């Protein structure tokens, strides 16, 4: 019995050695498809979903309204007209884009041709003007809320925010009072981050994981504070497409969308990004 075990062991060792010696040669022979196919069935790995994109445009909107460019040039640059917005959403739908939110990015649910629509400041025209268009095309979006501004003139009320949440809109933090984060002390930073996060969690059941920097201002302390308090994603006003495999997730860039891009500029921007991929 002992001799038989030794014999089996020797055969096993010999087979292993042959396998190691022959394997490199087998992979060097182009026509050895049968052997490679057999090896592939033995040496198999579970890969993540291959239909996943690592680059994604994150669009940044503010107001969706009509503004007189000559009377209010700054307001015009912060706005997109309802007509342009409708045309842009129609373009996304007709060209096969899928809208996702930031939680999807965190969860790794980023199919090809995904796009994130973000709206800063919790403005009322999101509810009155943008939301019906989003629903028309079956789209979602992420709305960054300044918690101290809820219910103020021009900003959404609690009821409107709850309706947005029920409609599948993601609610994320845009700080407590829209202070310039890079100029705050650690205690004030904590107040801006934690107070706004707690408010969203307590009132809307939102886990505070995503943050939008007010006016795009941040520094190392701001990023460190967000990370220490469980935030996974933060959005800047830096221009560009987000690269989820290379970019720091706490300083992701966005693409500003306003009247200056209209519809032709909007299409050109997205088409150029597709060409680069």
C-alpha cells in the first residue's frame, strides 16, 4: 500500500513538471487551439462585468430657465434655457445614453455610454422645469442640496425635495450654507459637512456618501475631512471627463453645461469624448 502511494506521488510529480515545462511552449504555438481551449476551461477566473466603462461624463447644471443675456450676463452663464435642455435630453435618449447617479458609480454600476446629470444648489426650477423633462425621457439625476437654503426663495421646499426623491432623483450634499470650503477651519468644515449630511440622512433617508464642493473650492484638509467622515465621491468644477480608474474619487471633474454650449456645443462635446475612448 505504501509503495502504491509512492508510485502515485511520483506520477503526480512527473505530470506537474511536464505541465509546467510544456505550458509555456503550448502558449507559444499559434495553432494549438485545442490545447489552449482545454487549458482555458481549467484555468478560469471570475472577472467583473466586462461591459463597464471607466470614463464617464459628469455634467454640471445650475438653473434651467430663460435669462436675458444682456440684462443678466452672469445669470445667463449659470443657466440653460428650457428649450436647450429639452433638446439635450432628447439627444441623449436618441443616442443611447444611460443616466446613472453617483451611488451607481460607487457600486461599480457604470455600463457603457453612461452619463451623470448633476444639478447644483437645489434650485426650484429643477422641480418645476427640469424634472418633467427628465421623467419624459426616463432619466435620473443627482441634485446637490444646500441644506440651509431649503425653502428659501428660488430653492426647493421640503415637499418638492421629497417628490424628487420619490421620482428617483438622487439627493446629495452641497454643504450647509455654500461656504468656501478651502477657507474654513477644521471645526467649521465639520459643521458644513456633518450637519448637511445628517440633515439629508434624517429627512430623506440619504446616506451621506457624495459631496459637491461649493464654487468648486477645496484643499487637502477638505478632502481629508470628507474621507475621514465616510464620503466616497466628491465633485469639483474642474473641467473634464471623469476617469474612474485613474482619478481621485474625491476630486472628480465635471463638464459645465449652460447656454454657451446650447445644443450644437453639447453634441460636439459628447461626440469628441466618444472618439477619444
